[in-house]
């Protein structure tokens, strides 16, 4: 199974706004937690779960998630392709990452908050917790965000 998005929406009126993801079935969720990086330079990772599902929803700001499919959990291929997924609070969607992925997370805006949902209790998750040094997957450097320069029409 590959990672996928569950699309939500928003409602706005004079009272304010409501964001929702009505198609996110939370029946399997056992716990959740909130991630808020100290700054935008920090990349949290690498961490993976062989059996646990994870879902991610951005409460504020935006995040870049690096995802790598793991086949050998005790000695993963260091040169595996790293998928880069950006998700923002304005997207109103949940990212589902099924079992079998390693991931790293970077906030792209100050005070960004990422809500993470998991389908196993902490005691089971601890037995299914694999970590690698940030530099373990050598292709990470290729996926760092590049500074984009936007020129006006006069160039």
C-alpha cells in the first residue's frame, strides 16, 4: 500500500471558519500527539514502523515529510528513493502513511503544528519503532527545499 491523502474542506462565514476532513475514518486510531519543531531548520527523523499506520494533519503552518519505503528493517538500502510530500494547514487534508515507511519531518513555517494519529498503543508502538541517523539515507540532500526566486515581468 502506498501513502495517500484524504481530502477535507472548509466552511467560512461571518463567525469564522471550520476546517474538516469528514472522510477520515478514525475508527482505528488509538492515540494522537502534536509535533511542533523548535525552528524551521530541524529535521526530525528517521523513524519508521513496520506494522503501525500513521495519519498526519497540519493544524497550522506547513510541513515537508520525507518518506522512504523500507524492505529490510535491520539494514535498509541507504540509496532508496526518498519521496517528498508537502502538506499545509490550508490543504485541509490528512496524509495516511501505511506500515512499511521510514520518515523524516521538517516544518516550513514558524509555529507550524502537525497532529499525528497512530493505530497502536504506545507499548506496541515501542516494539515496532525503528530509527536511523538523519544522514543514513544518502538521497536526503537531493530533496532539501531550494530557494526560489520569482522575477517580475520586467525581469
